[in-house]
């Protein structure tokens, strides 16, 4: 299978010594909008000095023939977990190289969070140097399972020692994109991830041929589009109300009988403009009250049914 072949190649490349001849270039992510991390082989990572920390995480996945709503192929089930800090990440953690090999240290952590899976060097996928002031090498392992095996791990995780403490629960990554171009993988990528987890997810999906590279790029691009501003219904209602009063004043009603009332009508029109500009309702009312003869307009606005809720409600912020 192509996925397993990719894993075997990466593991072999990672184990080659420096003197074994020229090595093929290590694969990169190459997805616009995602900062690239420096790849290195397993051998290179093991030769780093004691000042470096090693984190080891595992991506467990299984082919999934299921169809969402009977029409959207799921293709694969990929496990990640919600951490205690509200961030998404893969199962695993830091390994103390003084006492543990990478795999022994990883399996020790997995036993606390999953309870029934052990990985080997054959499951090694990649290593990357992380950005930032901390000298950390992030290692990722990947194991393909059957869907039944994956489900067994999900059940076992609920009964593990870390469940409800350091691990809030396991989640499956949606690898599809719905017709609105946000549902599925794009929305999932818009979440917050710990450390290199988002990069590792995208890298593994590409290297293991689980999602085409162009689909990954589209999903990432969808999360970076500017948010549409929210419609401020309160401001629109107040502006409409002020416009109606201003129109009545201009038509010669009781508020336009004198020069002062004409100023009040002008102030009512100004209220509409300022509401449309997104000013806070309270500040607009204070400005209107300062105009000579505007007291009647203010009283009329405040006397309208539901005016308190409209005038006191602040302008809505843009939707998340």
C-alpha cells in the first residue's frame, strides 16, 4: 500500500548513517500559508547534543469506507486529542533521552493516554526542528490500523489514566471539504494546535497520500480568508428610526416650526449617519442632546417601543 511504502522509505532514510553515500532530499510540506520547518533524518536527530529536547508523537489512522450523509466519502479516520489546555495535538510527549529510546519513551506516554498500543522504529515517519527559542526536535510516528483496531483504541483511551486530566478526549480529523468550502477539514484547521501538531498533521496527510496536496492548500487558504463583518441590526434599526423622524421634520411637522427645531431635525439626520458609521448608541444620544431644541427628538426616540434595547445595545463585533 502507498501509505505503508511512504512510511518505510522515511524510516529507512532516517536510519542511514552519514557515510552511506548521498541521501535523497528530505520531503517538505510546501503548502502556502504554513511556515516550513527544517526536516532532518533520524540519524541526524540522534547526533544532536544534550542541549536538545526530543518530543515524540503518534498519528494513528485507518482506512474508513464510510460515507457522511450517504454522499461524502470519509476515506480515513485519523486520531488526534483535545488536551487539558484546550489545544489539539497528537498522543505523545517529551522523551528523556538519558533513560529512554525514542520508541520506549513514546510507548510509555502512549500507555498513559491510550493504554493499548505500542509503536516501533518501523513506524517512524519524520523529524523536524521547531521554531522558537527552545531547542526541540519533533518526531512523528504513524501507524495504519484497521477501523476496528482504531475504535478499540478510542474506547481504551476513555479508561486510561490521563483521560479527563491531561487528555479531554480523542477526536477524528475530518479529511473532506463540504460545498461551502469551510465545513470539514478547513474548519478543523481553524482550531488551535499545540506546537508543531498542525504542521505534522498536514505533512503526514501529504506524505502518506491521504489528501492531495492541492486540497490541503485549499483547506489552509480557506482558513485565512478575512471574516465577513456581522450585520449590526441594532444600529440599522436606530438609523431607520432616526431617518423617519428627520424626514417628518423636513416635511414640516411639529419639530420644524422654528429655527431651533430645524436644528433638531438636522441632528436627527446626523444620528442616522453616526449610527450607520458604527458609533456607540450612548455616545450618539449624548451628542444629540447637546444640540439646541433636540430634547423632543431624544424623548421621541426613547419613547419608541423597544428603544431602550436598541439604543443601549453596542455595535456587534465581527463574527468569529
